[in-house]
């Protein structure tokens, strides 16, 4: 297995990518990762690196990018946009298709990274043969955004301040940015995030979807929202399978963890 760090220039932007492949094994899937948002990416970076390595060992070619304004890529987070991220992610998909011998595309989308499918759907050229793997997908971005903003109100209370959610909303509506957990959320990005959703129509035409929810409790079951999402995909005649897996919610733990159950399930999903 070889990991090649590289900068890929797309749409005039230099994006850092970790490119994993195994020169001894003919690749079966070319896997493009859709990373999660803000601090969740930092919590997931280790497990995504491990899953990339293992997928490469079993015959996949994997591209793990930092999106514009994140990680080692060019730009500042405050200047990023979901539209730009979607365009860049689709351009990386095109780059991988042109530079890989793998016959089929696959997308591993983590948490809010699943929403890149709705943003970039019309730009993905080989979508009809894609296998999609979703890790704990965010289906409604407005609720996710509220939880992200809540991090600011909690930190304010701990620091002896008392900024409310309504005050944060007012600041964003007036065009001001808000710093949350070290990330400067622009008003324009917040406005983009509010209506974002992922539904069956966004995935129509793809080959297969594998959805994984992760729960710390024994004998976990999928949430009603995710179960309904799986059903809606099947009604669109998409081969969709959902599973609840017992393991830590690694994107939200205090320490960085990489549960073996999540790795094993993903190996099976892309076998």
C-alpha cells in the first residue's frame, strides 16, 4: 500500500489530498471521501486514514481530500462555501476518474459530507455506476447547523458570557461572521447550510447505497429518520441497505478514536 500526498489544482484552488493505492492489486473501486464539517473532521481524520489504508490493501484506490479552507488546502474557512466545496469535490471525482485504473466509482461520505452529494450531484459524471457508503449521514443541515451554533453558546456560558441563540442568529442575518470552536462561520455559509438536505431524489440513478449508523448501546437500531431514508431509496428502486452498528460515535468523542467495528463494516461495504 502506498500513500502519496499531493496537491490537486481544481477550479483555480490547490487542494491537499492523500492518495492511497496498492500497485500490486488491480483496483476495483476508486473511492472519493467526502469529509465531515469543522471539528468533526479532526475527530475523524485518524479513522479515515486507517480506512483508506485498509481499502487500498484490499484493492481500492482512495482519495482523501481536505476541502478549500480546511486542513492543508489553500484558503481560509471563512471564505469557503458549500457551492464551492461541491464544485471542487466533483472536480476531484473527475481527476480521480482520469488518473485511476479502477472501473467503478465509490463515495465514502461522513456525517455532513453526505450533503456534498446533493450539492455536487449534477456534476458527477459516472454517478450511475457509483456505490455510496454513508457514515451517520446528516440528512437535514438546518438541525446540524443549530447544534454547531450551540457549541458557541455553551462555550460562552463556561466563559461567563451569555450570548443566546437568537443573538447569534441576528448576527448572522446582519452579515456578520461567528467564531465557533475556532472556526469562523460566515453569514453566507450559514445561509447556504440552512436549506441543505439529502433525500432519495439526490441519489436517484446511482447503483447502490450502504448506510451505517453508529450507536454505543448494545443491540442498536437505526433512527426512524434514517430508516425512512432507506425506505425512500428503495421506493426509488435504488439498492439500499441500512445497518446500525455498535461502536463509539467517533466524530463526537472527547478523545480521537477509531472503532474497529466501523472499519470492518466499511471493508465489507466496499468488498
